[in-house]
């Protein structure tokens, strides 16, 4: 019997795969999505209240907005900045000493936001790489390192007193490894409200329930005689398709597609979800953020009085921060994401073969948009 040939197979049901699946669904285009889970790096505690992977959404995440319920606002006034010998909050004297730098930084971020928002809009219908190259301001940022950009724009003190800690806690990467685009992208929370969120996993599940194949892909091959892709899975099944969308994390996509391209540098971190009694010194804000050289990355105080503890150490000294503690969950994010440097991967990898995800630009909203773009490409609605 001739095998069933699906129009599209999506591999991976993280937010990029979901973006693609949703757009195809809306247009009644046939597909299956093969993945061991739904949500990927959007993963939460059993009651869904504490986010173990992606942690915040920005108010400008217009596309993923329908899949999340916004929670508590993460307010800059509740951040505690931790240097080796002292700590301070946003309203410290430093802010006023560097007022001119702060104004310069805000103006830069406003310019970046304008370009970035337009780039996102265009990326729904055009290739991410082309859209980035077509905006010379963003393209130059992507290919410049953050440190030179900071030096050139004379914003060093304000950055190293505040933003370096925020970036260290959110990218798990020292500033010197970031490009200027990523630096500004992850600094947007200075001018854009950000919120904790709850992922509407049940609604996602409902929308793709009949299309989800719970399995993992082990091999991809192209059948030249029949012009179709064959996908072989862990459960030893074969699936065939005309269009193939690989929406796995970059290091897995690289392996599946046997890519020679170098990915961006990885960032890794241990995340511990803890309950316990925190010491008073560590109970002054809602988020503790640590400087670049520290192995501690962040402590996020949860609404239910538990804590998310991020560090590069597998066995941190919890006793420094807690009178007593219990580990509810430990995840070693290895990698958490690819974020260092400027290595770009093209989404179009061959005849009817697409690779999406967060190698080039990290974050839920961007990943979702690229899923939408690839769906538009399959539907013949893209502009390129
Ligand atoms: C700790 C942490 C904190 C973060 N914080 C934020 C944040 O605050 N805000 C933000 O916007 N972003 C944040 N991010 C980044 C964000 O989570 C990612 O950029 C985004 O979720 C990537 O989505 P994706 O679909 O490309 O990849 P993933 O979410 O990794 O999804 C990939 C999918 O592929 C599946 N898969 C893997 N291997 C196979 C296989 N062999 N066969 C089939 N399927 C497979 C996986 O199971 C998964 O479902 C964070 C990430 C981490 C790890």
C-alpha cells in the first residue's frame, strides 16, 4: 500500500512549532506535528504557577499573547542588584549620577524598539535573515559586539551598574559574549513592561490535539525518486511529507539535518525551584540579579513564597541564602539557548525544507513569528 504523504510535517512542538501549526490550522492546511511534549522550553511546575523555562513576556509580545495569561508585573523598582560587596535597588544614587547616560540609553532603546517592531511585522511574511539584512541599523547591531557598542555610545557606567546584572540573570551570558542586537533586545524591559505568565497549554493542546504525534524524530531523509521527505521516529514509525519544518532546539536541528553551519554560543544554567525560609538580606526585592563574574545568576521570588534559584553551579551553597530549604525541582538547562556571537542560520534549508527556532534571535515571540512565516511560505502567502 502506498504510504500516506502529509502536506506538512512539523518536528517539535515548542512555541515555533506551535506558531507554524496554528497558522496552518487556521488555513485548513493538512499537517502533523511530531514531538515528545507541547511547549518545549515553556515548561512550568505541576500546578502551572511557576515557570521553569521561559519566565516573562513583554507587553510587545503581540503574537504569543493569545497563548498566555499575563501575571504579576516584574517591576524595575523590585529588582535588587548584587555586587560582590554591596547591593542596591534601581533608585540608588548611581542612577542620578549617570542621568545623562540613562537618557542616552533610553533614546537608543526607543530607536531599537521602533526598528525591531517593524522587523517583527515584516518577518511574518518575509525571511528573518533577509528582513534583518534589509534594516541596516539592526544588521549592523547584529554584527557588532555589545561591549564596543556600549563604549561607542558612552553608556558604560549605567550599563555596568544596572543592565549587566539584568542581562547576566536573563541570558546567563557575560556581556562580552553578546552582540549589540541581543544586548538591546534583552534590555528592552527598561522601557517595555514585562510580566510573569501562565502558558495556556490546554488551549494549545485542544487546537492541535488531532494533529499531535507523541514521538521523537531520529532521522530525516529525502526520497529523490518521489520528491518527498521521510521522517523516522523513536517508536520506529515512518512518516512522509511534501514540506518539512524542523522546529527543534538548534543543537538538535543541526544533528537531524547534518548541518555544517556553526551555531551561536550556548548559555547554560542550573535552575532550582526551592521552598524554605530565606535570610533577611536576601528578602529585600522580588528579583536578585548578580554581576557578570558571579556564578550566581538570579533569585526570583515567587508569589507562593517559593523561589527560583539560577546558578552555573551544580551544587550551590544554599545555606548562604536560606535558613532551611527543600528542592522541589532541579533542571540543568544545557543549553538554555544559543545566544553568544552573531552566527546566523537561514530558515530555508532546501526544497520545501525549513528550519525554525531561536538560534538567531532568542525568545518566545520571535520563535512564534518564524513559525508563522514558514506556514505562510507553505500556504503561498509569504512575500518572498
Ligand atoms: C531557562 C530559560 C528561560 C527563558 N526565559 C525566557 C523569557 O523570559 N522570555 C522569553 O521570551 N524567552 C525565554 N526563554 C527562551 C524561550 O523559551 C525560547 O526562545 C523559545 O521557547 C524557543 O522555542 P522553540 O519552539 O524554538 O524551541 P523549544 O521550546 O526548545 O521547542 C522545541 C521542541 O522540539 C521538541 N523536540 C526536541 N527534540 C525532538 C526530536 N528529536 N523529535 C521531535 N521533537 C523534538 C521538544 O520536545 C520541544 O517540544 C527562556 C529559555 C530558558 C531555557
